[in-house]
């Protein structure tokens, strides 16, 4: 019973970490892998590999709940047939276009990346590199006016280019949201529109990755595995709701440089811990 309770506490903590880091551009996968070095779930390696991806579904559901009116492409009036919201439907087609590069790379290289790049030093290098990138890009952006101010202004070309940047997030420590936001800022998308498009893009990406991981793991869950996964997802959902609302309010008044400095500091800390241990 004591061991069981400890595993539940670990799942709650991992859910909190996931909920915070999934939407802030500081790499949720990187944080989860690092936390696992110190707070390890007493589960099989196959389950943990699946858990670290599928737990993100809780975070994704938070986006769906918060942005439901923007994401749902239909409007109902009385008992008539649903009315298609053309702008929303068009946006989803752009999301599909943005998903294509990442889907191709993931299908062919996901197993190789997991086998060779899920190490503390790789994570640290990615944290530092993209931390510097955030700072440099934001300093450069101070002299520019975004050419794409609103989410609806994103074109198919811009969506595809953002999708190319998302490919970078296959390296742990990069951050899926961080890669897409950096790409969007470079292209000339405003911070708010970049963040909102990242939220849209996360939905099919994470549902797709989770499906792949669950199929790879199989459906033979033990009761304890289901409990741990359910708790982790529920906590990630609750924390994500708060973090998303914070982020959307924060970027209306601030840039992303603070996250860049955090990434650099964390990357250096990871290197020092790796050398000492």
C-alpha cells in the first residue's frame, strides 16, 4: 500500500510538471526525462515510454476546453442543419498542412531519436541553444512589426513553414511549442497568433503521437498502470488550464526572453549535475 501511494504521488508530480512545461516553451519532454532521473516511476520501461507521451493528452484536452468555440468548425441554430464556420475549417486545413513535415519525420526517425538522443547532455544542449535563440530573436523582433497579427491571417505558406520548424522538436529539450513559436516569430507572426496556432497544432500532433505509443505498448494495462496514467492525465489537464490562461495574459505584455534565460540556466544546471553524478 505504501509503495502504491508513493507511485500515485509520483504520477501527481509528473502531471504537474507536464501541465506547466507543455505550453511554456521550455520543453515538456526534456523536463519529464530529467525528472525521471530523480523521481522514477516503478513501472516497466515500455510503460514509462508510453506514459511520457500519452500524459500529454490531459494537457491537450485543456486546450480543447479553453478554445472550444474557436476550434469547433460548426455552429448550430435551432433545429436546422449545422452551419460550417469557413474560417475555422480553413484554419484546420492549415493545421493539417503544418503537421505534414513532422508526421513524416516522426514515422521514419522516432525510434532512432529515442534510442540515441534521449540523454541529459542532448537535452541540456537543446535547452541552451534554443534559449539563446529566443533571446536573440526577441531582441531582433523589437525592431520589426509582425506581418501576421491575427490567427486568421496565417496563410498556408506560413503554416507549412511553421510545420517545418516543428520538426526540430523531435530532439528532446527543444520544445514543440518552443520550436513552433520561434519559427512563427522569425516568419513575422505576432506572439499571440504564434501561441494560438501552437495550441491548434498541438491537438492533432499529440493525439497522433499518443495513438502510436498506445498501439506500440498494446492495450494490456494493469489496474495500477491505468490508475497512474489516469492520475497523470487528470493533473496535467487541471494544471494546463491555469498555465494556458497565464501564458496568454503574459505574452500580451511581455516577450519570450524570460523563457530563454530559464532554458539557459536549466541547461547549465543539467550539465553540472551530469558531470557531478
